[in-house]
C-alpha cells in the first residue's frame, strides 16, 4: 500500500495530515506581479473594512470568531462543493471516522421521537455483552434526559475514553419498568466490510473506505474461501452501491487486491510535475476468480476508483447504474489548534486515462431496480454534474452523472444482485460477462 507524507482523500469520509514546505528559491517580482499583489491587498482591506463595520454597527454584538470562520468557509465553498473549512471539533470527528475506531459502546443508532433508538448492537462490543437489543429506546445518559439533544450530541456523549463507564436508561417494548445498565466503554471498530455466502458465490459489501477497509476485505475473502470451499467457490460480488468513498490509499489497496499488475489510478494537480501514478503489485486475493462489481448513483469517489480500475483492466464486470461522478481529490491541511481546511488539489483518472469528473462510471451491464410506489421519482441522484459550482468534466461527451440509488432492503427483491448471482452461477449469460477482449489502449502495465 502506498502512503505519502500527505494523505489524499477522495470521498465524504476523509482524514489525514498535509505537510507543506516552501523551497528557498530566489523570487523575482515583475511589474505584473506587483500589480496583482496590490489588487489583492486592496481586496483584503475591503474585507477588513466590512468586518469592522459589522463588529461596530450590527444590531447585536457578533461573535468575531464565528464571523471569521464563516468568511473562511465562504471562500473555500466558492471553489467547489468539496472544499471547506473544518472546525477543530469537525476535524476530530472526521479523524475518528477515517480511523474507523473509537472509544464507545458499540451500537448503531438513529433518532425517533426525540429519543435514541438502537438499530443494532455490534457483535462482541460492550453494548452487545451488556444485553442492549435492537429496538431499545435510550432515554437517559448518566441520568440526564436525551430529549432535546441532537443525534450527534447524544452520540458524542456515548463516546469517550476507553475503560470509562456510562449509565444508560432504556425503554424496551414489553418491559414494565425502564432498564438501567452501566456499560464500560471499549475500542469500537467500524465495520466497513461485511460479507455473506450466497450459495457458491461470495458476497462482499464495502460501505466506506476507512483505515480498516483493506484488512476487512482480506478477512472476508479468506473466510468466504474457507467456508464455501475453494473447489465450490464460483466467484465474488463486490457491492459498492451507495458507498460515498473515503481514503485514496484504501481505494488503491482494494483495487490491488484483485489485480496482478498495471496502473490503478493517477492523480493530476494544477502542474504537470504533481502527477502521481499508483500501480498494482503482484498477487490476487481471489486467485483469478470472476468478479462482478455493483455500483449505482450513490457510488462515489473511492468507489469509482475501484470500479474504474477493475473495469479498465477487464478484471471485473461492472453492473448496476451510472455512478456519482466525483473525480476530484481532497487534501486535508491541518491548521494547528484552529482545525483544518479540506482543499481540492487534483483530479483522478482511471487506468485508461479517462477522467470521470461529472460523468461517472458507466456500467458494462445496466440494471434498474423495481421501485416501491412511494419512492418512484425520489431515488435519482443528480450526481456530481448536478452540484452547483462543481469542477467541469474533461474529455469527450457531455456531463452526465448520477442515477438511481435505491437498494431494496430484502435481497430477494434486489434485481442487480440477483442478475450478478445468476451470471456467476451460469443461470444467465451476457456478452459483458466475463469481460473479454484486449485491454484498453493506453493502460500502463
């Protein structure tokens, strides 16, 4: 796996640090440069004038720090939809998400009628061992009512240092009295990869790309090969639907897990010397078995890197609907105690040299889901091309990204998964599976 001094990030879940250095080279200032600098200083003076007028004349006394933060946010968000300022708290939260582990209880929760509802306790976590059940309503934390808190505020209270305790008051259906539990926090690891057997096919679902993703994928493939048996295993379904992305190095590692050689992705910044190419190393965790990758309108960024790499190298058949089309890379630049900025620093390109920015990955086999009546017309994503201020796409063809982003809760109703399984089991045939033909011209190997 390739790691740089700065972590490049490609999705909604991002983290890392950037080290910047200024080379000590002689600086020559031309008349044009002086004029540009003079104009910039005039604009900064304008900002100072407006800031002072707001501070002195606004109807209420404003918060100076909030004004500056809003100004910084406005500057960054005007660049593109993915550049922004991260306050110290948001920076810490983002680091927790990308690490994929934190001190907590081990429950997936949502909000219902002002209370925290347990969606499911995570296996082998403190909450699971203490007897917390799916459907439980948490009413109090350490004796304080949850009513009035937001979900994020309640989650923040439940997280904390490992080996510290917290008292939960739970309302459970069928229980006459509230249930009180004292739970000791432990290290909780977010499972970004889940798997199951589908007959003779291994199904692997990747929900995000955090620091645990490659290890989770490897464990899933190893376990599926063991339980199904190498003689019976017919192939794998890699489900990347509604995966918003994450860490670039994890997208590279996941792609590498299926490839023996060749370029996985390249990133290109403003200057030519900023181009980076990432190549696969020998070794295919699946030992060459057929792979079908599922994508839809919610598959973005890191998901598109994986789908694009496997598609370009004819290693997998991509099935589903057109992906989101986020082909830009964000770098996190820490600002010490003041948080960080998330800045778009490059575009990424598939192995064949194609930028999918605002265009997305077009599946080899397009399959639409049958929608419930109440969802018809409400599950289409506009994709990157529909975001105001997005980076313009490159290359031939009009911008067009995003598509249907619905995945049925019951696998029996999942038309995309059903076709993938039928193809791998030989029940149906399609000219796009298995992928055949020469690799696309221009793929470095």
